[in-house]
């Protein structure tokens, strides 16, 4: 395997996805710095500190304030942005970590409408603005001597698999961020944008409440993949209805029926496999850029498109 990026900055490295990226990057011989609003090292839901945590440089910084992390950017080969929120009510993350199913359902029920006038939503701040601010600062940084190759900005986006349970603004801010980041890097030849779009992300121990839905939708995706395309399946019926019933839906936010079809036909992904795909995307020899969906992620890490994620079940 060719040499991977030697030093990376993970935005939100003490979170669910960010911590998995930090751990995987270290295993692949990279140096890792994490920035977060707290600056605290990662701990498991049980309060334990894994051994790998000691090898990460944990920094307190505000993604919206480039001055708080500008000194880090010249020395890194790549930036991985993992900050985001599925719901405007960010308390759901704590409920998921605790395995509090009832509390999570209440978070969904209490997602509310648009924020008060003049106030930015968590979607706009975390999914869009934080990524754009970091990207702008990254391309404005002058790399230290010796860093001559293209520097990737990896943005953890999302597949459209959550609607109508999750508000459409979640998907819209993800797509708006992708578009803006691409506009930024397009004017800087030494930078590129990579947009990782995971489906349902699960881990049986860190987020146990994700295990049952992940199992159900993994079976659904394998059945859909195995059945010939000329045989009507729930996902194809939903896509047809989405096109027929909502002909004015845009490419950026198609009908929620399309989202439901994706949920049934795109397999979920283990957070460690997601992190592995992100780290492989940092390999300059792969020349990966643009959108990377679940199918491409599975190809990158050598998983079958039809078989279960066996190694994830044992993680």
C-alpha cells in the first residue's frame, strides 16, 4: 500500500465517528490531532479511556473561529470533518449513547419546527457553517515546507436514508455544505474535496440501540440486491411513487419516498468500516475525490456488496 497522509486533523475527534477515525488513522501509522469544543479526550460510554487515546493530540477549539486552530493547519496533510447533527435537538446523541430508546423517541418527537427568527439552527451551524469555516481556513493555510501533494478535505456527509423521520433540513444542509466546499477547493489546485456519504451508522457496543435496525436494514438491502431488477421490490415501488406523486421534488431534496427506498436498499455501515474507508480515502495513490457512497466505501475496504459485515459483528 502506498504512503498515506502522515498527519491529519480530525474535527470532532472525540465524537462517535471522529473517535473511530482517530483510532483507525493511528493504526495506519498517521499522526492525529483532534479539535472539539471541549478539547476532552475520547471516553467510552462506560467512561473508560482506551490506550490509543494517549497517542492523539487533543485540542480545544471552535470550528467557527479559525484563529483557535489556525496554527495546526499548515502542518497537516488532510482535514477530516466529522461534526454534525441528525436532529436540531442535539440531546439525542446522549440518549443514543446511553441506549435510552424512550429518550431518543422523545427527541424525535420534540424536534420542533424552524428556529426563532434571527437564530441559526443546529443544522445550519454544525452541518454547514462549521465545515465551511474549517475548509476556508484550511485552503488559506500555507503548508509547511515538504508538504507538496494535494491536501484532501474530507467531509462526512450522509446518504438520504432518514426522511421523513428526520427533517429535510438535515439533508439540505449536508448537500449545501458539499456544494460550498467544492466551490472553495475548485479554486485551489493543491486541495480536493471528498464527500463521504454513510447510510445508517451502527456499533453494537458503543451505540447498542442501532443494532436491531441495522440488522433489519442489512437483510433488506441484501434481499433487494439479490432479486433481479425486473421484479418489483418495495424500494423500486417507493421510487416510482416518489417520482409520480412528487414530480416537483428537486435533485437536492427528492421525495421522502426516495429516502425510504434508499433505507431499504442501501446497507448500513459499521462505524469502524466507515472510519477505514475515510482513512483509505486519504491515500494519494487512490486519487479519490468527490462523492463516496456506501457501495464505494465497501469496495475500498474489500467488503462484499451482498454479504454481511462479518468483522463488524465481532467488533
